[in-house]
C-alpha cells in the first residue's frame, strides 16, 4: 500500500472516528432519555429506509465504477443522477400511498416522514458514489462525517426538547439533505445529457452490484426486520441495535481500507496488473482485523460494562455483543475479498456469493429467531458472515489465483489481543466499577495492544 493510499485510508478512518464519536453521544442521549423503546422504533424505520434504497445503492456503486475507468464522466454523472432521482420519486410515492395500510399492521412510524427520509438518503448515496468515483475518498468520508455530526446534534436537541421518533426521522432527513448539498459542491463536474450507452453501461454493472448492497442490508438490518415481523418488543430491538452499533465501531478501519482500495484495484484491472492487485489485497487483509480482533476479545471481558453506560436495561445485550463482533470480523474479511472481484469488473462473482448469503441470512434469521428469539438473530448474523468469508476466498481463488493470506500478521494481532486482555484483567482487580473505570480500561487495553503491534510488526509500524 503506497503512502498516498495509506494517507487516504487514514483520513477516511479519522473521518469515521468523528462519525462514531458524534453517533455515540446521540445514541447515548436517545437511549438514556428516550429509553430502549425509542431506540428500537427509530432503528426499525432506518432499517426500512436502507432496505428500500438497495436499488439506489446499486446504481451508486455502478457510478463509482464507471467514473474510475472512463473519460466520459459528465455523461455518466448525468445518467446516474437521473436514474437515482427516478428511483427515489417512485419509492417515495409508493410509501405515501401505502402508509395508512402499513400503519395499521405495524407500530413502526411510516408515511410522509419516511418518504422524505428515503429521498434524502438517495441523494446522499448518489453524491458519495460520485466522490468515490473521482477518487475523492477522503472528501466522501468528510461528507459522511458532516452528515453524522449534524444528525447527532439535531437528534440530541430533539430528544432533550421532548420529541420522539417522528422528529428523529425528520432530523435525520435534514442532515442528509445538507450533506448532499455540500457533496455537490465538491464534485466539480460538468454535466452533459444522458445517453442510451451510459444507461446500459450503468445498468449492466448495477444488475450485479445491487445484490452486493442487498447483502449489506441483509447483514446490517435483516435481523431488525425479522425481529419486527416476529413482534419482538421495541425495547428488545433497541438493546439489540445498541449492541450492533458497538460491534460496528470495530469495523471502521476495515471499511476505510476497503473504500480506499476499490478505485485503485479498478484502475489496475484495466492494465491487467495482477501482482499489484494481489499485493493490495494482502495489505487490505492485514489491516481488516487490526481493530476487529482486539475488539472481539475486549467485548468478552468489558461488554457488560460498556453496555451499562447506555442504561442498566441495555446490559441484557451482553450475551450477544461478542457474537455480533465476531460476525463483523468474519464479514469484513469476506468483503475485502469480494471488493477485489468488484474492482476487477467481476461483479458476477460477488453476485453469486451474495445470493447465497442473502438466502441463508434470511432463512437463518427467520428460523433461529423463531426458536431462540433475539439471540437467534445474532447467531444467524454470525453464521452468515462466516459463510461470506469462506465463499469469498474460494470464489476469488478461481479468478485471480489463491489469495496470499498474511497469516504472520494475523497471529501477531491475536497475540497482541491476548496481552491486552491480560493487562485489562490485571488492572481491573485494582479499580472499582464505574463509567470512568470502563473508559480507563478501554484506553489501557487499546494502548497495550497498539504498542505490542508496533513493537512486533514491521509492516504496521511502517504504516
């Protein structure tokens, strides 16, 4: 990974840290003031938004791909945005028309607020896809950071003023609209008339890419949808979502690396530079688990204390937290592998893997939730994530040869995590339990792990 790519990944990661910090304070405020019920209802609305916007994310991925490999950027940009606008308008009208019927059969708020949220989300998706296609990955991360900070500020104000779920939805939509306008400014591209050729080119890629996003939605939100369908209480859904959000924090670095490497692999594939693609994949796999591996160990020993920060009722999620972190870990490795397939213009490979994932994820969620309740949803997510990693490896081996797994680096990360656990458990004996103690233990654990990795890994030390 070159210095430029490392810098891009670092800037993107730091922007996501900003997103995480802002999101933490917003989630904490909603959880402690509104309670688990409010968290659960709002999460259900967001889950619906992400699911219905799967086609829009597929078009956005296609736009990113085509912008990295063509000189006709203006035409592709116009085409992509027109398609996104048509999709958003159609979905919004359907939501408004069916709102009264849906409201009779679910406790989740639907109707005009949800329609507005979907339109604004589509706009943001389009702009982020455009920026990534222009290799402005750091700027796209900055736009997402801006949106999340705005959303967090609005949500904190809304909750403290006594409003609840519907107001949270409107605040979410407003933050995305503002971020979209900021992103448009940074695109700096001339737009020309859409053409039939560019429409076909985008749709040809999107017909495979949309399932990749469906896989992402299934991984991130299928459990929420199934819990809603099985009439699990909003409070339990809220606890589950908080545990999932904590698990997602550990995946930030892997997402930044994946986002940064995609346009580079796309460009390399045009010149058939297989060796360099293998090298970038090896680098990506090295840093995928850099935070996720110690995060898994940390969730086992400190999960209950971290959840208690949100409120005592949220400690019920301690039994599923480490399972969800493991799910994130396995899926992150699988996504890095499939990211290569998409980058070298083989979305059909990802399509096949993602088809298996979606079917298995839906089936496992329905079956295990019916038997074990909300804990079954966590197990289904973990099993599906492991399946992605296995199939991703086997599929990629068929098209570019067996990936070179950085086993030595992974073992060093495991060793550093074990030493981290020992340090935290030792220090824990001398400190009384409190929120401040939890923060200290997390910081000490992160510090010990980082120092160990810097000491034993030349590659990580260099980066």
